């Protein structure tokens, strides 16, 4: 960086508050262990809901990392079968697959793979433990873990997301979204994130939390 660029960055870091000191949490998206079974398109969703309308209770719209854009998204019409494993500390029980016969039949066609996977819950039908599952359904910032463009989207539509993206929950999310999408953020902090093949940057939780300051 040039001398003036370094001075601008140093001023932000001197006057601002490191992201790790903000009242936020950063978590990655849902890990299914086998997307071929749990991620479905609209046609399969409609088929499952037609067979059993109750299926709609646990089929949620999904954004992948590549779908997240600056202040928005491009919905690929993909859906996640959210057979979550519950949250014991909050008294939330795991999804009982017996309550969703159409989904059970669908997952049975993948059962041998589901049974062998390490990322599973109390049964092969359940997703792995996720203590912050409820956070997907509150306001959150979504961003891709690898991107050339550093796009951040403030979500109020209760999207689930896959493990190619992260979410930020907590306070001042609208302000943080504006800052992350600003030219100033890219100008001062782009080089703080490791560059991968083709000019893509890795925005992992550690790199974002430890290497970013926000002017208050």
C-alpha cells in the first residue's frame, strides 16, 4: 500500500473498534454431510408437499455462498430439508422423521450414505448438532466464505445457508452491512484476507473477526 493508504488504514484501526469486540456472533452455514439428499429443487419440494402437506414445515429456502450479493441475493430456488437435531439446552427436540413420511421416503433412497456420514445427528435422518439453529431465523448478515467481490446481505427473510457462507448475528447489523459493502472497507481491508486462485479472497471467521476495525 502507498503511504497515504497506510495512514488511512492506521487511522481506522486507531479510532475504530475491532470487530471481535462488537456484540456479534459469527457462525457458518448448515453442514448436511450429504447435500444430494438434503438440498432439493422446487420440483422435488412441490412433490414432497403434495405427498404430505406437513413436509412444508421443515423445508426451508436456501442460499449458497455464490447466491449472496451486495445488499441482496439471487435465489437459485434451492431448498433445505431441515431435519435438525434439536437444541437440548433450550428444550428443542430433534425432528422426528416419522412425522414426515414423504421426506422419510425421499431420504430412504440415500439411506446407506446417510448412515455412513460423520455429519449426522441422533439418527441418520437428522442433521448434525447446531447450537445456533434458531439464529438462522432472526435478522443476520450473510456473506460468502470465498469471493472476489466481498458481498454482504442483511437478511430478514429467514433463509438458511450452506457451509460455503457465514452469518453474523447481534447488534448494529444494518450499520455493519453498510460498512462491509463500502468502498472504504474493501480499500483498507481487502489485503487482510488471504488471496486464493483467481483473485478470490477467503473471508473465514477468524480473518474477518481479527483483522477488521469499524469506525464508530
